[in-house]
C-alpha cells in the first residue's frame, strides 16, 4: 500500500486574524470577535493569541472576558469577509491538489500524495502554502503533515501560530501517545470523562486498551477511536467537488441574548423551521423525524429526537414536533443560549406513502398549497415578504450573517 501524504491546514485565530488584517491598528493587541457587543449577553466567538494568553475563551460572555482582560478590544463579526478569505485560502490549496476536504470554514485536509513528484514532499508543500497565505492573504496557518487525516489534524494543533508539524509512521508513538485523549478528534467532554472513569487519560492508553472493551463502552465509535489512536485511519480526503449525500437538514443559531421562556424558544424554532422547510422543498425531500439541540447559558448541550406521525415539509409541523420535545425534556435550570432544529430520516417526496385514517389529509393538503404559495411569493419578493405575525419584533436572533458559516461536521470516510 502506497505511503500517503496528508496535510491538515488550520487558519490561526481565523476571525480575529481577519479583523486584524483588515484593520492594522488592531495588530499586537488583545482582540476578540463577539456577538452583541452592545449588551452584556453577547459571547466570544473568536480571540487573538494575546487575548487567549490573558484567559479569554471562546464561548465566554463578553463581561467575563472583559474582567479577564481589561484591555480587550471587542469587534462585531464580519462573516462575509470570513467567507471571502476562506475561499481565497482554498484557492491556494487547489494549486497543489484537487483533494481538498473542508472541516469548517478555517480548516481543510489535503491529500498531496500525487503532488509530491511535481511540488516536493509534504513539508515543502506545507511551507509553500504557509508562505502563500502569509504573503498573499496576510493570514497565517498551522499545518500538520502525516500519513493519515487523524494525525495530520493533531499535528496542526501541536504548534501555533504559523508552524508546520510532521508526524510519521515511525515517530507517532513518541509524539502522539503522550498527549491527552481529549486532543484527538471526536473525543469530546463526555467521552473524555467516560474514558477517565476507566483510567484512560492519554492517547497511548487508549491505543493500548482492548478494542472489544472500547466497543462495549462506546459501540462502533469505540472501535473507531482505537483505530485512530493506533494510526490505522485510512479515510479518504474527498475531492473538492464532492457533495455529501443529504441525510438531514437543519438550522441552528446562537442567540443574540439568552432566551428566558418557552415563548421565546418557540419563536426561534419557528423562524429556523422556515429555512428547514424551504430546503426540504428545494431538494424534493420529506422528513419522517425531527431532532433538536439546545445549549444552555453554561454551554452545556441537550439533544433529543422523535419520529413524526406523517412525513412532512411543513415548517409548522416541524416546529410543533421540536417544541414538544423541548417542553418534555428541558428543565429550565438555566436560560437558553443556542437552538438548533433538524429534519431527519429523509425520503424523496416522490416516494409512495401509506395514508392514515387518523390524519386530516384534506387540511394538510390545504396547508401544503398555502406553503407553496408562500414559497413562490418569497422567491419573488424576498424572504421577509410573508411571515408569521408571531415572528415580528425582536426574536433575539442575530442578523449578522453567521448562518452562512459552515461548521465542522463529520470527517468523511
């Protein structure tokens, strides 16, 4: 099997770096990109290296960040600019390979195995990319060079900013295994806590654990973690034009202020469901399930889902199912910071369906026709031309374009 050369490029303190590049007066200062800088409920979206050293963390509320760093300069996000520079960075990557797989807006994997003959080895390509990003975009990147995607990402995290780290098949045990298990992709807080309960705190200890035990504890994800820790990851870097099959359609937002009651949560879900229903129609899909994800003020999360009695594209039905889940599961120990609602278990609209005697199908048909008319009006006159009366006024939803941001998802296999 041919030895692969995989890069993982991570743009350093991306939002904050773009802001400092656009406004040179911010350079050399503690800078944070924040939501709702005009009120105390906003949170830190990104921070510069100096702000990080002062104790400022992503997700921290603005007033607490100011306490940690009195000289902190807070700026509102400019998502159109972040998207622009993300695309420009991708154009630099494409000079070396078409196998470029994004992992969010500021991270990408590159498979340069076949580029080594024209462009040099992995380190030379990484250095060329770092130089191009610095000189052409005014931004820095850290790059991991390895033989698989997992260790390439680990490498890009090991030295920041503006650095290249190499992890080889010969030395990964010395470099990777002493690291905390939480350093590895897909080991989040809950997985880290569960591993620690079994006495597993490092990647090396994870690698030495019986794969059968890990499977018993975590299911198929346990086997995946064991393979990753032992360097057995063989997942591909997808082509730049690859489009992932649609398995669910969702929309979520971090609110501009905390949601304090059920009515405010319902309005946000209803607004988000307008987009979900629209995208279901665009793709000709129907949902047979709904999933919600709620994040509280302390950034803890709750996720739950349910089956629908009948498949749907209707925003009001998606909202109703999601809100019922919320009412049943959320305990209101704290206010709500972020909401996501997702249509799941998707099937083509053209697929035949067994009718139910217990559903008012005539009423649903009328609602479908109404939604079709609303879709047509919005396509002609704009998204806000027709809306629910309940959605007028302050929904505590930001209008700064953050919904355009591509968040990290799953690594393709």
